[in-house]
C-alpha cells in the first residue's frame, strides 16, 4: 500500500482503531455507516464487506464474536496487532486522512 494514500483498507483500519481499545469490535454495517458522509457519498456496503474479508485474510483484522440480531448473525471485527500497527502508521503519516476520505478526497 502507498504509505500516504488513505485507501478504503486504511480507512477501515483507522475506523476500527478509533473505535476504542484492542477488544473493541464493529460490524460491517457500522463500518459502512462511519465511512459514508452525511450526503450519502462513500463506498458501497459491498465494497466495505469485501475489503473487510480481504483484511481478515491478510491478518489485519479478526472476528471476535458474532452478534445475534433477531435470526441473523453479524460478525464483530477487531484489529490484530498487525492491523493496529498499520492503522497507527497511517494516522501518523496522514493525521487528517480519515476525515479526507469521508469527505471524498480518496486516493
């Protein structure tokens, strides 16, 4: 990944990092809503879901638990050590990168 670009991958990692401590976990739906601005611009739900799946395969995030909502299970994703390191690196190189991503200034 380009160290200066705030891609969807890094935006997801930064959103998870800002959500709280190492055991904080979020659903794909929550991530999608956080990455979409008030005007509705942003990645599609499917783009977020696909990126989360890829980040999990790459070892940057992991499923902590499944949240039961009615009859549906919603996995809750959290950062791994490697994901926290990459999110921290991204935050240091582009402190306003996540805000830029949300406002449509994407790489």
